[in-house]
C-alpha cells in the first residue's frame, strides 16, 4: 500500500483575494512611506511629533465633532430606509464603514454585513436594496460635487488656480452633472426610464451569456418597480437626504479644519475646503481600503501647494484620517457588539417576509 503526501491547495478565489490584499498593502505603504514625504517635504517623524503635542482636551473635542458628523449622516440613512431609527442608522454606518476599511474592495463586504443587520431589524430585501442604491448614488454624487465647491471657495478669496486644478475640477463636475442629468431624466420621464431599463436588461442578458450564466428573469419588471419605489422615496425623504448630507459634509470639513488648526496650520477656510474636497473625492479609489494613501497624499500635497506649512499640513491630514478611517474600525466593532446586544431592535419576520426569503433562496439555488 502506497502512501500519498497530501499538499493543501489554495483555491483560485482565495489566491485572488491574497493577491488583492498584498497588492493593496504594497500600494498603501509606498504612498504613505515614500510618496507622501516626497511630495510634501515633511517627514513622518516631524508630522507625528506635531500630532503628539496636541492636548488631550483638544483630542476629546475632535472626537466629539467626529461623532456629531456621524450622527448627522443618520438623517440620510433614515430618509433612505423609512422606519430606520437614528440609533440603528448610526450603528449600521459605523459597522459598514469599519468593515469596508479593513480590506481593499471592501465596500461590497460592508454592504453585505449591513444588509444582514438590516434584515434583523425587520426590513425586507426590497427596502434594503433600494436603501443601498440610494445611499450609494448619493455618496458618489456628493464626492464628485465637492471639488466644484472647493474651486468656488478658492475663487471667492481670489486664490490663484492653475490649469491642472481647473482640469480635474471640470472632469469631476462634468461627471457629476452627467450623472445628475441621467438620474433626473430616469426619475422624471417614464419614456426615458423605460428605454434605460430595456437597455440595462439587454446588457445584463448579454453579460450573462458571456459568463455562461442563466439570463436574469423579470429584470425589466423588477427595475421598473424599483424606479417607482425610488421616486416615492425621494419625494418623501428628500429633506433628510439633502439636509443630512449637507450637514455631514460641512461637519467633516470643519473637522479637517480643526485637525489642521490644532497642529499649527494657518491655512484659511477656502484652502482647507479645497484640500478636503480633493481628499473626499480620492476616497472613491478602490485600490486601497477607503482610498487610504491616495486621499492623504493628495490632500496634503494640495494643502502644501496652496501655501500650507508642510509639517502642519501632513500632521493635520494624518490626524483627520485617524478619525475618519482608523477610528471607524474599532468603532465598527463596538457598534456591532451593541447591535448584538440590542435585542429590542430585532423584529421577527412576517409571513410575507418569510415568503420573500424563501423565494430569494430558491433563486440563489
């Protein structure tokens, strides 16, 4: 009888994930350790020394400002998912952000985790799907519109704006305007929406054929129904969506200004707004978790180019990133532990919801 040596094999999806994580970490380390000091002229040692000099009471104040901004965003979430409380929205936001910040391309993982949590709160797959789509589009639009706000701020104070900044702002503003036009047309015009839905369904069928998967059934009817639900949702919740997002963005901008101020930066509100706008747009880069590395490098470089002290600019940006990225990871863990213990938030599924789950699981099989 012969013995065989068994060697563990790594599956293709696992290997792909390992390569993604490794590549993302390499990019992140390169940007923060090499590119950031090179483009700003400030060393990590000097920047961290400036951060270490911030008094504890100021750090507590910055933490409070960060939490108030997160609370403002719950108005967006509550408007996107009627019936969601502010407390549930706060927990969903922190858990989703914390998970997304852990791995590259982590947005889908974060959506999956929050989807399960929202189901436990008693919401249907249909409602959660609409909530995910509305908040996703709203976030992207806000981040694309921010560079335009930054440019306007610079022009208001008479700052010199070079051609590269104008080009980048024009591209972001053009994309934002195009998306807005398409969304408004799709929501306001039944004829345009019908054509768009037909095109999307046809493209989905062709894609399914290319990947040798069954073509989705009833996609056109499902998209038409979701559009009708989106129109009703936007009419009912537009106040929360607009005011909540504006309050969140303003509070995040104030947080960046405060982070820069406590480390000795003397930049004005217009320059800080421009740097903040660029950084928020760069967070959409999916090569690293939350665009980390790209956002910090781009923001610090922009602040230095606008006249900011190199050390103070890097220190302030790193402190801002500590609140908006690093703190969200343990914050997400604490929020999930709260969710696990908040049994009063749970809701038993109704008969129709159980039937929806059964139908969804049958389709998956």
